[in-house]
C-alpha cells in the first residue's frame, strides 16, 4: 500500500512516499519545491518525480494522499477530506491564518487532479483528545468555550512520533505499542498512573512543548491557535488578551492590521528587529546586537517556563526530548535551556550536546536522573501510519488494487 504524504505551505510543496507492503514500512521517496508559483504544476511535477523514480505508474497506484491538517470546526482525528471537511477547515481560517488557507487550496487542487484517490487528513489537534479537561479549558464564559474558544494543542504528529520513539529508545516498547494504538481506534483508555513521563520540545519555525504520560499527551503549550505558546519565527506566542483592545483603542490599530502584525511581524522577528531564523539571530547576537540577544533570551526563558510546567504536572520526567529545526540543530540553544537544572536531576553533558548532530543522540550525563535526548521528528510517518489505519478501518481500497 503506497501512501503519499503532502506537506503544503503557501509557496512550498514537500512530500514523502511510504510503502506499507509486506508488513514493513518503508519511505520510498522524499522531495519538495520551494517558492512555488504554479501549484497545479508543482503537484504534476511531484507525480512525475514519483513516476520517473519508478515508484508509481500513475496516481492510481496511490492508496491515498495524507495531509498533516491543522484544525477544523467540529472535526478531529483522522478524517476523509471531502468538500465538507475542507469547509470545516475554512471555518477556522481566522484562527490558523498561516496554516489552514494553504492546506485548503492545496487539498482542492489534489482533489481536482486525482478525484478518485482518497485524500485523508490527520488533524494536529488529535494528539490532545485525551488531555485532562482542566488542562484544555480557558476561564471564559461557557458559551465561548462551546464556540470553540479552548486550548486545542498542535504539532500532534510530531509530539506523537517523539512519544513513541522516545519510549522505544528508553526500552519501553510496551508504552510505544500502547501509544501506537491511540488515534484511529480512539477507544484505548489511556493509563494515567505515573509511569513513563516525557517532555517533548518541538522547537522550529513554530515551537511547542508537550507533556506526555505513557504515550498520551497531558497538554501542549499551543492553545486555541498555532500562534500561541512560545514565540514562533514571526508569530506572537502567548499575549495577554487585553493587549489588543488596549492598542486598538489607544492607537487606532485595526483588527486586520493587528492580525497581520501578530502573524507576520511578531515572535522572534518582532523581538530581534527583523530576523526570524534562529541562525541569523545567533549571528547577530554574537556581533553584539542586543535585540537579537533578547530574542534568544525570551525564547529560552519561555521554553524553560513550559518545560517547568510539565515537569511539575508529570511529577518529574524520565526524559526531555529536543526535536525540529532548532531542537535538532542548535546545541547552544539546548545548552541555555538546560543550564542550572541539576537540583531537578537534569544534567546536560556539554560535550555530547555540542557534538550531537541532527540524529538520535543522548546528551545528558550518564548519571543524570532525567535523560536528555535529541530525536529528529518524523511527522509524515505518523500521518502515513494513521492514513493506512483509516483506510483499513473504513475498508477503503485503492480503486486499482
Ligand atoms: P517548521 O516549524 O517550519 O517545520 P523547522 O522544524 O524546519 O520548522 O525549523 C526551522 C527553523 O529551525 C528555522 O527557522 C531555523 O530557525 C531553525 N534552524 C536552526 N538550525 C537549522 C538547520 N541547521 N537547518 C534547518 N533549520 C534550522
């Protein structure tokens, strides 16, 4: 069974092709285009690459195309992306303005190009379905909550991958197996007694921290929207709700302009005075740019804040895991995050940390009670696995095979 997982940005298309034949899962192909001007052509070129590499004869060989969809009104988990589902995503465009619109237009283009191929989305919110209600509620009137104003949590595919992979690496295959059954069958009752406690730090263009107990999320730093929690590359992170009415009343800021500033000019970019890549910010800070240094300090402070929150809720941690662009690649940022935590049993091995490259590595000292690890994430694999289970559960056969 071949499943294509497509990662859609407003000007990018990335993909991975997985094959689940013979009881094995293999990634057959990965590729992508940046600065895409003509999206239908990019889809065509993606299919051409898969054909040229000999993986498919035509799109009919794809059992499904999977998408790491972000959020939709009234939908969660793994879902067939028909027009009704796409409209449910559209209803949340203003909550996820950087994420939902490119997915919606991309999914519609895939549907036009391959109308007979099932398109299936795994929503990023799915991993938090079992999080305790107290962790997901805002203290707002009930009517607001019922209208959708609640903490959702995102980066679900990435944190789920880390939940399972870290369990395997810690010798807890039992927890990994149990966690793998979650999502589609939904009926598994999560075990809540303190057992395997993981804090997963997805630090990248957008960043979030999840607390994970026995493979099940207990919460995530992202709340209602993927603009909340830690500061992101150019999105704001947590902000007191009263900041907006204050600015709108005192400066005449319009709602549209406020939304644009919070989504495109804030976060690390806003703090550093224009740089949204951590590598540039680090270079600037080393040159003595105080705003760049402050951006790094805020990022580290916020990361520690959320690690601390889950460390307490989990009654400690067996491991803290770093993943995604910053988490996998920036040893200096990891070092700053892990500084002076020895009284909590968190001791970084500075040399191991500095020599860790973007691959699975243990970066704590051998006697550190809390293990520190770098694990490259694999969100597409999580999506592909769930799409496969969705197809099997709903007996959706490839229209060819
Ligand atoms: P996204 O959240 O968009 O998926 P990534 O996980 O790819 O983001 O992370 C991208 C970010 O990671 C960049 O903005 C940059 O700040 C940071 N980064 C640091 N070092 C590297 C590196 N060597 N390769 C890629 N990204 C890096």
